[in-house]
C-alpha cells in the first residue's frame, strides 16, 4: 500500500467539487502531458471528452464541463484568476476554439467535442471520463480517467497517474500502525511521528512552511467569504449568509484586512452562543466561496472543505492553543487521519455518500483538535472514531447537483460534531472504547458498498428529488 503525504489530503483547490471539478481538471492536464509524451501538441487535430455516471449527472452543477475545458486549455486551478473563469469559458463556447495545452488552437464545439453521457456509467468507478485525441495523420490516442475523490485521479490500467511511489520510514496504513510506532519510538504526540514520515517528501522546515501556508490560505478564504454578499450561482438562488452573521457578531467594529478582522474575532464577546455562531460562520464562509468557484483548501474534498477551517479557526480564536506549532500539529494529524480513510475506504461521495466527505473531514478535524488540546495518542484516534461513528450512512443528495443544499450547512454540523468528539475523547479512557478507528473505517466502507447508488452524488434520490426546484 502506497504512502500518502498529508498535503495530498489537505491542499489548495478550487470549487465547487474536488471529485467533479478538480479531478476532471487534473485529468485534462494529465491527458495533455500524455499527448506530449507520446506525440506532440502540434500534431493534434481534434480532442474529444466524454463524462459518464455521476460526473455527467451532476456535471453542470459541479462545473465538470468547465473544469474539463479549462484543463485542456492549459489552465492551472491553483493559479487561475477565478474571476476570469466565466469569461474564458464564454470565449471557448463563442469562438468554438480551444487553445490545447495553451499551445495550439483547435476546433472545439461544446456538445460535440465535450459530452455529458447521463445514460452510461463506466464499470471501474462512478466518476469516469474518456479523453480522445485525433492526430493529423488520422491516428488516435484514447485514455480513460476516474476521479476517485479529493482531486485524485486513476486509470483502469494504472492505480495512480504519474505518481512516484513513496515509502515512509514508519508506514501508517491503519490507526493500529500509528499506535505501534508511537509506542516503539516513545512518542506521546502523533504529530511527531507524522513529521518524521513527511521527510519522505520534504524537509521538516518545508513541511512546517507548507502547513503555515495552508493556514494563511484558510484565513484568506474565510475572510473573503465573510465579506461577500449576494446570491450563489447555479440557479437555486441561495443567499450567502456568512457575511450577515459576521456583521451581526462584530457589530460596529471596523477592520481593513484579514489580520485586523481576525483580531476582532479574537476580541469578540465569548459565550457559548456566540462561539457556536462563529464556528458556523467560518464553515459557511468557506463553502459559500467553494460554491462560487472560489479558491479553497480541499480537506479532504471540496464539498467538505469548511469543516477543518472552521475547527482550526475556532482553536486559534477561542482556545489557549494559538501558536504556529499548534497549527502545524493540527494539520499534520488531521491530514494523516484523512490518509487512513483514503487507503482503507473512500473519500469520494460518488463511492460512499456524504459520510465519505463530511464524515471524514469531521474525523480529521476532531483528531487535529484533540492533538493540540493535549490528548494522548489513544484519545486523538478515539476522537476521530467518535466523529465518524456519528456520520455513518450519511447520504449525498445535492439538489440540482449543486454543492449548496444540503452541503453548505452540513459543513457547520461536521465542525460542531468534530469539536464535540474531541471534548468527549479528552474526558474518556481510550482503553475502554468498544470501537476502534480501524473498525469504524471498515464499517464506513461496508456501509458505502451497501448504499443505494441513488444516494451517491447522482441527484437521483433524497433531497435531490424530494425538493422540486423549477428551472430558472
């Protein structure tokens, strides 16, 4: 089993969906690299892209088609000016020209060169897509890709795409491995173990810098979200709420930048109700940004991207554990818990329902918070188990396929559950726990396999069909 860096689980992304936006975008970029490796961009006459299964059924709401076109156009979601996305897509559709890999203009007709096939699913995975390049000499290059959650992609021939196999010094593929190595090395903090393993990818100084960079991106995302009013795109006419909550909670206080705003939050009146509202505000802010193609932190997915930011922001604003070391330790542990779910179950809603997204993110956040609040190794793992235990069976049934209802509010619930799970674990003896984290991960996977496909991000069950929203 391959090792996964925590920064493959917690990373910079773009909304609204990691599996339905970032995955197809990564696949399109990978296909460009394959073309360059096998032939050259100059030899390409036409490119075709067909989406299947869940990618097709909820593709418009998730911007799957947009991601595919921009990826083929040579754009990078980590650096693209998100305010220019609509303009770039309109240009492609209007001119019917795609600048393949940013190097060669070729004909591209939406609906002909890009198709959402809602009648067929590929056998390997619900999130399937096929790219085809036709060269000037008439030969073809065809490649299948599957978006397996969190922006990760696979092909049927290769279990991972263009990824070097890394072996860590102390491989932790199950929570029992974490316990084993912490005991062996005499470590009382899981983050110390993870920091050593991350040296397989980068130095400890680089790991620390990456974690603090992610923290700054989290603050930036929340700050943008609490300062934007209006209606979210997509046709549901969902009103942004984070800005209104922020305004009411701060009253007449004035700020000019994210650091001044953060200090105002820290200095705000602290009582149970206000803190609870702030946690909701943080999560709403992130997911409202996510729903509008904003730049967010994928953790472990976009649909669940508000949970970890909300809990980490809570820890920095309302607890005594406010150092940079605490931020690093939180993210290292949260990310490692995410790798356990990815390797032993799934972080894809199309495979496992929303338990694979909100449930996993809540478990990650609970573990990270317990780590910095002084929890033992056993208590950290117990917190993750408690959080997931109470998300088991959670379905993914977004109305109109948009990552808005119930997804945005669901992040607030995941954050609160994570904090509750941490508090319970900190007051408990993990040796007396009846369920281990490994057991709950296995149970989650079995639940995912048993779940009807209508409740796995297809918009064919639950709220997605119970609530009739007229087309606008």
